């Protein structure tokens, strides 16, 4: 009998990407795992190894689109479902989200989006009974979905209510709304280049931001882009590149970078000629930092230690960068899972850690030395309030306000106290993909 009679049928193209997307969504929404953990390292999804580059890019865009639009999708599906989203079959929920996101925001034919979501449900024992429901709801979504979205376009549904309420209170409702809208767009790729930004902007089909960062809309594997293997640049949001520049001239100065991994700021300090000691508590993250420095041909001493407990000599550094662990709410534009993984209660515990790190940094800093504190958080407790408390308790520290000339004249990102505060809505562009910054806070202090 011909062997072909026993051949395993080929899987429908695109189904594997959607299956992995469903698994990652389940990891974020039901198991509280970060996307980074599921995409890289020891905990990465096993199916990623066999996924073609094109399918991997589709899968990532699917997941990020759903997480960016999760509130809108939930509202929309509740309008299209008589009894709400099934709660006893997570794969049915994922299939509805995946299908609706493709229909509404991605360049996927409606019939393909519906068909592949139905197949996703049929392949899951608990969800198979909902195949007919998924088919009917997504077909209705193709007909009516855009109209329903237009009805709620002025609402900010895609952030947890607690987070939006905090931003309304701290930044004002108009600014909070601008921030929320900016987070709804997939961001560009930002690169810090070692030299000749104009050449790299040209080669990478990008543009140079006022601060010197090269911003490009190129997609695909970063490691395949020109200049990566040669160590000519590294990926770093334009806002994240600002704090390390606040030290000024640091050639031959001893600088400690606390909580340093993955190493973008360490690389900046080393490139500026400093003698850098990079400290991080995670061996895996320090290993990645070392790999990045090797690729970039930059030197730094690396230490695996809890920075708050690190037994370095007192008053031994000319400068210290504290890039403190935080809620990371400023990175939602690049890490949309953060919005749904963080809880308001996380702020207090992280604020306590930030206080310990600031006290340690003050102890390690030489008289006349500079301390730069930064967080990628939009929460005032992790920024403005932390520095106010430090200055109130440490008479030997004073603020050194950031000057307009240090941030390319972007006065909007300097606070009344002279600190740095970037928002997702800053640096607007006619093409929203080319606008925006991560939310960062940074303050520069000098020890008397």
C-alpha cells in the first residue's frame, strides 16, 4: 500500500502561530506570567523553536495588539455575546480575542480570522463545544465590530481602572487621556548608536530624534539588521537613553550602575569613557549584560549582587546611577502585558525597595559626586515622592536641576523642580508609530 496513505496531514498555515499566541495570552491573563518570560530564556514557549520568522512576527503582533486593546475587545465581545465570554474554557476566550483583533486591526482577511479561531477552539477538548458560538460571534464582529468601536472611540477602556484613576489624579484628565491613546499604538524601534547617527538613520531607513536616538519602523529580527553583529548600536527607548547623559563628562570617573541589566545604560556610561561597575542581582541577567557588552566591544566590571546589600566601600564612586526596580508602568507601550500584570498594591513594596537603594547609593557616593535616580514608572510614589523624601532626610544632598540644553530643548519633559519626566504622549508625530516616549522619571542629585 502506498506510504502516502499514512502521511500526517499538514497543519493549516498560520494555525501554529495562533495557537502559541493563545498560550501566551493565557500565560499573561490567567497565570500572571510576563511576555518576556514566555518568549525568551529557560521559560520560553517550546513551540517558538519551530516557528518560522514570519509566523513569529505575526504571533507577537497578535498578542501585543490584543493586550493593547484588551478593554475595548472585552467591551465589544460583551456586546456581541448574549451570555458573556465563556469562563470555563480559556481557549474559547483566547480564540474570540484573537479573531476579533485580526478582524478589527490587522491585515488578515475576515474569513481566515474566523476559520482559524474556530480551528483553535475545535482542537481544545474543553472549548470544542463553543466552536459554533465562536464562528457566529466573529462573523457578527466582521459585520458590526467597527461600528461598535466607533461608538466608544472617545472612551479610555484599555487601561485598568485603578491605573487610569491614578493618572487622572496626578497628570489631569486631558493628559491622562493623551497618554492612554498613545499607548494604543505599536511603537517604533529606538536605537542608541555608538557614532555617526546620520549614517545609521539612513541605513536603517529611520530618523534622528532631537535627543540623538535613531528611530525606525523596520520590523523583524533585530539581530539581522545592519550594524547589530558589528556592535554599532543597541536597542534602547529614547527616554531610557536620557538618564545616563545627566552625569555630563565622566571620562575616567568611577561610576556604579545599580540594577544594571540588561545593560543599555551601562553601555552608555562605558562608551562615555567611565570606569563602570555594573551590579545586578540576577545571574542570568548579568550574563546577558556581559554578552551585550562583548558584542558592543565595551568594558565594564560586572557584579552579581543585591545592590541594596552590596558590600562596596563607602564614598568610593564619583557617580551612581540607580535605575530602580519599579512597577514599569511607563513601558506599557512596548510591554503591554505590564498593564494587566501589575496591581496598585505593588507600588508600596517597590517604593520601600527604591528607598533602600537610594540610601545605599548615598552611602557609596563620594563628596561632590553625582547621583542619578530613575524609574520607568509613571507613578509619583516611585519618582517625585521618592526624591522628595530622600532630600528631606538627607541634608548632604541637593538637587542639580536638568537644563533645557541637556535634553535638546524639550522643555516639556522637565518638571518645575528641574527633574526629568517623560510621558507616552510626548514627542508627538503625524504618524503615531513614530511618536511617543516611554514614561520615565529621573532626578540628578549632588552630594556636598
